[in-house]
C-alpha cells in the first residue's frame, strides 16, 4: 500500500475532469461553479473533455478556457463517457483526478474539501462524496429529493463492501488510475445510450487490491434532476438497468440463489414498506418500494449475462 501513498507537496494537486456531450444549455452552470471555488487556482486544474459535440458546447468551453488559465479544452473523438474520462486522465497533471458530471454544480467548498481530504489522508487512493439534486423547474408533488440523490450517510469512513463512489463525485489517485487502465470503455454512457457500471467496475478493482477509499460527507455536489426523472416508469426502468449493470460486473458477488432470495424477500416485504411509510403520497411510497425491487431484479438478470471482461483495456486510443 505504501507505493500508493501520496507524497506532498504536489502541484497541481487535483485535476478536475468534466466530460461533456451536447450539453450547451447545462454545462455553463458546471463550469461557472468551478470558477467560483474558494481554493487557490494553482492547486487545481479543470479539463473540459468534449465528446464529438454538435451544438454550441465547444464554443462555450472555449470561452471559459480563454478566460481562466487553469481551464483547458480537450477533444475526444471516440464516442462514450469512459473514452472521455480516460482522455481526461491522459492529459491530467494532478496527483489526483476528480470527476464531476457536466450537469452537476460544485459548491464553492468542493475543491477545498477535496484537497483537505487528500492532504489529511495520504494513505487513501480514492475519495467520493454525496450528491443532492437541484431543479430548473418545479418537480411534481410526489417527487422526493431521494429519487435524485445519493448519500449512504455517516461521517468520514471507508467505503463498505456494498458502497461505491458515484460517477459525478469521485476523486482517484492518477498513478493508480493509470495502472488500472482507466475506465472500461464497454461500460458507461455512449451518446444518448445509457449504460452504467464503469465507476463501480473501477471501484471494485481498487477494493480487490485492498486499497483504502474514503467517503467524505462534506465533499458534496449538486446534480440536476432532469424532467425525465418525473416519471414512475423511468425511475423503475432506470433502477432495473442499474441493477443489470451491477450484476454484469458482479458488484455484490455472483451467487444467483442469494440474489433470487433477496428479490423474494423484497417482494414479500413490499406491503410493509409501502403502507407503513409515513409519506402522504401513495405513489411516492410505492416508488420507494418498487425501485429497490427493480434494482435487485435487475442484478439477478445481470448475473445470467456473461461476466464483464477485464477493464485493463479501458484506456482510450
């Protein structure tokens, strides 16, 4: 483990990668938030990786890169989020590489909290924090922040066996990322096609090595709750697809019988969780029950697919 201990000082200590695809109307909120950070700009750089954009995204990114010396625009010709994240890794100068989605906002303390964690825990090779939603319009009355957020709770701690950092808020040691080959390019969103699992796949490989990864509750970002989320069908289908991808990489093990038992147990307890929930909306209560069931059913479905291949070939060409 000592070979991955972070030696300080290091400048810049952090590279922030923003992979983007046709998000002209949303990307500006993300980039603006990164210009408003409390941290010293010499301590971090921002790489905007555009992935074959056909709207005004490139012009927008160029404007920010011209105005802020620690911003840089990079082009990735291969379509796919993992390709873009790997291109950011190839161009990163920081000791750690942080990833934030193009539809997320970084509070003013995000970079400083990240730098603080890196300096305070030099033995850790990766960090992750929670995300909370922000809205551009008013969500329906039955919608809850919990449908568009992630926070496992607790203070600063090691990620457990079942926890993985989320793709919109993860920071990983560059040297380790390079050794692991970056993100698997057969996982992750590709254009308008939604595929999950690239960050969970990577985190699982780090855990397999026994290297420490920490959850930092103050390292929080705000993530856009898009109108597409305002559909019960979408939320359930999305949970099912996330479960399939988790099953394909064997995130929680490969026991089909145990996964089937969990589906049955969740199904059996569904009436209890639905009708003893104090939320005033029946639709909300049903969703709080249906989404975990869909994810577990998806996980079982994913286990019947061929195991995900090694991601060592995940670096972009």
